């Protein structure tokens, strides 16, 4: 399967991602095909005057532990030029609202993958898997609109996500999501109820 690169996107100025401390993620994810009209989405988002643009190629390592399996959460380690996080993400029947807790590991010691693996091994590791993502983000004051191509386990998935960033109140967040989804040509009724891990590594997370 051909690997997409950052060059697959039109050239734009890249602005560093800023880490924000939050404990709840409220978002909608839409699975789109490889033939999805990305340029049209980009034109619509650019027309709204985003605060900044982000274009990244990232690698995420996921860990499912015995405790995570029982309490329904998964750990993710991400190290790239912008972020170095160990993240806890809850999962359930609907990922619209879920816990997301980031521990900032910093860049001062470089990639701490081996340390993270040793740490997680003591928690009763059940499964781990790695996926890569080609990401394009349009950042607005109250929402992040993301298009990405995720690859892992022999699969490739194209998605568009809308995440409310200025509130953890569900009702307020859904108003934000509805507004941006409408502007981008999406209907919340068509969103997927599967997490990215479900899509790329089906059957790993308990239902």
C-alpha cells in the first residue's frame, strides 16, 4: 500500500502545536474514503480564517494493559517534533465524550519509548500496536478540524475529526461541533462510533 506523505497536501506554513492541559475530549469522527475531496475541505477551512495551521507526520504506539482492559482505557505514547506525551484515553460504546489525560514527557531526554515500554510492562501488558498518521489541522478558537490518514496493521483509514477545545460542557461542545460540521459539509448522524484503534486494529478493544 502506497505511503502518503506530507507532500500529499498543498504547501502551507507550519506552526508548532501547543499542548493544552485537558481531561475530557469531546469530538466527532467521520470516516472518509481515499477519494475524499480534501482540497474542497481545505478551501472551506481556510476561508473561515483559522488561527493557525498544523501539518505533521506522527507515530503513535498504543498499549492495552490488564487494568485498562478492565477499566476501559488505553495508553498512547507519542513522540514527534511538537509533542512528547503519554496519554490515557477511555473507550466505550460511543467516543463522543471520553477521558483524555496527557502527561507531558518533554523533549529534553529525547524519545523515551524504551522507558515507556518498561513502565507499561509492569502494568500487565495485553496488547500493543503502532500506527502512523499524516495530519493536517485547522485551529480555531473553539474547535480543531483535522484531516488525517492513519496506517497500521496493514490498514489505511482516512478520517475528518472535529474537536471542541474551549469547553468541557457537552451541550456547549456539541453546538460548536454542529456549527463546524455544517460548514465543512458533514452531518453528525453520519459520524462513526468507533475509535481510531477500532478502525485500524479491529477486535483489540473489548466491546
